[in-house]
C-alpha cells in the first residue's frame, strides 16, 4: 500500500478484506494506518463505485451476504 502510494498510485484498501492478529490491531490499522496511504472502504462500497455490485452479487461462489 505504502509503496504504491509513494509511486503516485491512487490506492484503495478494502477494510473488510484485510486481517491482523487482533481486533485492536485491525481497528487501529483501519482508523490510523490505512488513511495515511490509501482510501479505505469496504468491498461493497468499492464494487458499488465500480458499478458492478449487481454483477458481483450474482457471480459469487455460492456465498451470500
């Protein structure tokens, strides 16, 4: 994320598609670290911005929300 940011890319971090070793570390990463180098958002918000929410919902691997 940081390297892409430093190279001028517009970075998006999918906050519900990342993991840490504890809930506290995850909260800290989402609230403090990610915003420094990216635009944090959920995968649903990302897909909605792409205009592919309906496609993604219908083409999953059998998982439901």
